[in-house]
C-alpha cells in the first residue's frame, strides 16, 4: 500500500433523490465534474429508497445481505443499521484503518439517531462528523451533531444547510495537509420539501418537468395492478408536478454551489490534482412519469438510474462509460483508490479499471435492485408499490413482484419502459432472466461477483 500524502484524496458528494438527466442545468457540476471527468451512462441503485440504498453505499452489500430493508424501524432505518452492528465495518472504518482522515457531513441514515442512540452519538470510522439530528430536510432551523456536540441553527441565509456543509468541507480540506482524506458529503437537496437558499428562490421561473414519453403514460393495460390502478394525471396534477420540479431545481443550486466550494477549497489547498471527486445520488425520482406525481421505490429507470460523474487523476476529461454500474461498487472503488482492505462481505466491483480506461475482459452483465414493503403503516402509505426483485441487463429490465406479477422491457426498442412484454415473451427468455435474477438475489460476498457475470 502506498504511504503518506501521495495517496489520493477522495470526495463523495451524494445528492438526495436526484434523478438522472438534470446535471447540465448546474454550472459547477457541469464545469468542474462533467467536463473534467467521466460520466457513467448506466449507473443504478441497489434500492430506490434512501436508507437501504445508503446502507449499500456504506457497506458494499446488496439489501438482502445487509438487512436494512426499508427507511423505518423495525426492519429498516438507522435503528436497524445500528442494532445489527453494521457501523463497525463501513467505508469510514476501512479508509480510517488505511490511514485516511475521514469525514461525513450531511445526511447519514434515515431517522438517525432514532430510538437506539443519543443525539450526540458518533459512529466509528469518522474523524469529522457533522450530521443533522433534527429537521434536516428543512435546511433551516435544524440541530447539528458536530463531533458529539449539539448546535442549533436558525433561519438566516448563513444557516442554510448546504452552505454550512460547504464551509465545514472547506475547513476539513484545509486541515488535512498532512494526511490523505476521504470526505463523504451528503447534502439534502433536492429532497422534499426542497427549500432553496434565499439567493435561489426565484430561479427556474416558468420551468416545467420534462415531458418524456413516459410522462403521464397513456396505456397501462399490460402493467401490474398497482400501476393500472393509477389514474391519468389531471392538469392540476401536472401543474403541481411543475411546481415541485422548480423547487427541486432551486434546491439543487445550493448543492451545485457546494460542489463549487469544494473545488475552490481543493485548489487553494493545492490538492485538486490529487483528488477524486464522485458525484451521485441515493435514488432517482418520479415527476409525472408512469402517472406518478412524485416519489421513488419503483423499478422504473426514473427511480433506479442515477447520475455518477467522477473526476480525478488518470480519468479522461469528458468521457462516457457505458458499462453497467451500481452503488454497491462505490465503497470498493474508494478502497482500491486509497489502498484500503475490503472485508470478505463486500459484494461490489471496483470501478477503477473503467475510470482509468482499462475495462476488464469480464464485467458485470446483471444489476440487482430490491424493494421491500415497510411494516410501518405511515411509511407504507408513501408508496403503492409491492415488494419486488428486479434485474437490469444490457438489453432487458425484468421485475418479479411478490404478488406474482412480472414486468419485462426490451430497452433497445423501448427505452422508456412503456410496453410490458412479460405476458408475450419467449418462455426461454423469461426462464433465463428469472435464473439470473434468482442467482443475484441469493448471492453473498464474492459469489455476487460470479452471479453478476451470468449470461
């Protein structure tokens, strides 16, 4: 393992509920990351809900392996992660043990600190910890756990959470001159209620949510019951969607400013050329697509496909990577870049060969997405979707619901997933996809990197 400050720094910026396709609207992300780095065209989450997805990112495990199934207790949320003892081994502890100075700033896991820890609780693995414990989604009027000390923030412009995180990130970078660092930045935007900074309150006036072919899907007759039961959107509903879209885009401008601040801080510290910056999201978001006014948890691309852009040493500026990637790959990638030891339970693949333009002879053919219905009634009311397991391949999206219903889309012919072929497809194709899905859903540790090759 390389020693000392010559090892690269790593920054992960993770938006909350950001769908793919919006990055060109944000100047700092576009200028400093997209134009200077590599964009992953087909990058997917392990679960299209915040806490299971973030648990996969922290641990490099699929949802069936880490066991944090939903956003809320008893089977999900921070309480579940904490009770299972998963904090004892995360990307934070791996990088810290490798000699990195580590920091986590912003959103950790849903309902942290929950009922199983005090507000001042700081998990192992983090040298710097700046995480909201109250009112985090408001971006104003929240309480922040700063390394075990609690501080209340108000409603002035300087209290805006994305800006506070930007200042703390700059201080962290400036204070890491003697040691390589791993910084996990998790701003709240554009999650509902998507409150913007005052300076962005009037941005995107008159903008409308994209009217893609899947917007207000006309024909749902071949779809599962949960989708067939949804009415077409009314004009009032579409107006609400457009208002929500504008609010989300305004909130993202604060995240974009944070990215700009991080780049400036790295430049001032003389560390930009020795730093990998990753930008992604924990899940996507529906805005009128497939008749959904808002939300996630579905197996459609709008919910499971997220942006990933990476800049850093050895990465070709302006390049596009089209191999299938998953958020389960992030922690293993960071570990390889920093020379950290990955535990045997890790299930992702390192993206480093793709980033360096040297794709291996064998690469993933299958991506697994899993969704579980929550036991919590209030949480369950947020989504009409039954539990499912889904498989993404180069050509197909295949979904098996716990109801027995299925979806199959040929993405070459139907990229917006409008024509469910499950009832008419060749049985041999369905059997093959079912076998691949079953292998992925049953995998554990290194066997996941065998199952994801199956063709």
